[in-house]
C-alpha cells in the first residue's frame, strides 16, 4: 500500500511540473511528454517555418542597420584653408569676360550683343564701385527679340569658394536672369551650377539654386539646408532638364532683395559637395565681411591680402548638394562664371510659368517686344565677384 501511495503522489507531482515536459510514472517507468513549445515536439513544417522566420528577422536587422547607416551618411565638410585667387571688380570688371553672341541655347526672345555694342548702348558699364549689366529699354518695338547681354569669364575653375556681392537683381515679366557656372562648350558633360536664378516677377522673392548633370547624380540622401527641395535627380534627361533645384527663402531675389540693398551669395564647390549660402547685409559673418570689400574700395589683384573666409563656421547652407550619391569631381569641371539676362525662353516663356504661375499678361514674346519701359528693373548690379581656392 505504501508503494502505491508513493506512485500516486509522484504522478500528481509530475502533472504539476512546468513545460518543457511532464513526467508521468506508470508501471514504474517514466515517459517524457514534450509540450508544444519544445523543439522536439515540432513537426517538419513547424521547424521549417521557424527557421525561415528566424532568417527573416536576421535579414531585417541587417538591412535595417545598412539602410539606417546609408540614410544618415553625410560628407565631411571640414575646414579648408582658402586663399584669394581672382577678384572681379572695379572699372575693368567686364575686361575679364567674353561676350556671348548668336543663337540663344535656351530659345530666348533675345539678341545677345557683343562688347562694343553693349558699351555703346550702355548695356554694360562699370565704375570703381559698381558693375551694371542690363536689358535694352530704348527699342520700342523689338519684334525679333530685345537686346541683352551674356558674359562668360575667361578664367575657368575646377573647385573653389565663390563670393558674389550683389546689389540689385533683375526682375519683371519676361525676364530670366542668372549667375551661374558652366562649361558651355561641353554641356552637360562638365555640369552646370546655377547659383542665383529666377524668372519673371518672382512673386515670392525666392531664388532658385540648381545643378544640371549627366546621369548618376542624385540628391536623394541626407542634406542639411534651410531651402526647400524641388527635384532630387540632377540628370539633364529627367523632368525636361529641370535639374535638382532648391528654392531659397523669401527676399533672396527680386524687389524685396533689392529694397534691402541686396546681399552676398557664397558657393563652396569641393569634392565633398556643393553648398550655397545667402546673407543679407545685416547678417554677414565677420570673416565674410572682411573678405569682401564692403567699403567700396576695390582691387583687381589676385595677390591681394584679402582675408580668407571660412564656410565651416557659417552654419547651415541655404542649398546643400552633397556628394553622397553624386561624384562631384567627375560631374563638375572646367567651369566659367556666367552672368546674363535672358528673355522668355524655355523656362520663363512657357505658358504654364509665364501666365500660369507668375500671372504675366498676354504672351511672353509680345510683352517683351512692345513693353520696352517695363524693363527698367531688368538689370544686375554687382559690387564684386571673388574666387578663393584651397591651398
């Protein structure tokens, strides 16, 4: 009787045991019964499902880590030591540029004139303090296009810190002004950097900054900028060659910009990326203020002792084009500085932009041809351009 009682007691204890198994004593033999959570209780299908589930989790962890690192990858914009290479200022400002003539590559309703014609018509002129580039306002009926100017620097560049001190930007229906860098003879293979560009009346006073390239240059990665992204693919074959553009903030172009006395654009172009800052007169960093001759005393000497600015201390740029998914050095080379005022053309003159977004009257070509007095504000006024390069 004692033995039977002991067995009954052991069996009761076995039932109370937790998984993975319970022990059932029967006829003095222990039989192990596994719970459904124990691998030895699983069938082949269950084991296969668990195996693939664990693999999926591991892959997800690895992919998550990879794409997380990839998404947060950002180039090293460490400080570079710059020295002044070129200064464009003073009465000989335009002597360092070639004048483009002939067919407008962007289908503008414009006649770009040569140096002699521009000088005789007062479309370009410079003093010791200012350089002016403007659209003709004398021809009352410009039925084949209005006269204007496009200049290209004789010096070319492969990198650098470019400082554009601008007092007045052109604006008004039909206008398409820009300060940009490109190699026109090898476009788009050597790229294009639009530093300051806008069209028509610029109702919101926003500048547009854009890159145009061949394939494999995208800005769909981490960026640090105050401007607003428009497109991320820089390839000229997408979006009707819209490029990868960024809108600036209000009063960075047009009437508001001009009323404030203009400001300074700075573009740093290096292997790590291309960044563009804008500073109004009241917010110039001290090193940038020292680097430009804000007093109006100009010097064209490349060997000037002008202090070198340091972009690493300027904070967030207005436009950031990092090299993360674009090999900057292979897409941008042999660039000249270009300044022009186009009229109508493949951007400003399209109906959706001219009369749609910008609410300009009639057709662009009719307006440009007959409203000569409407172009009194269609002029650039520059204090200086300066180019610094890393040692």
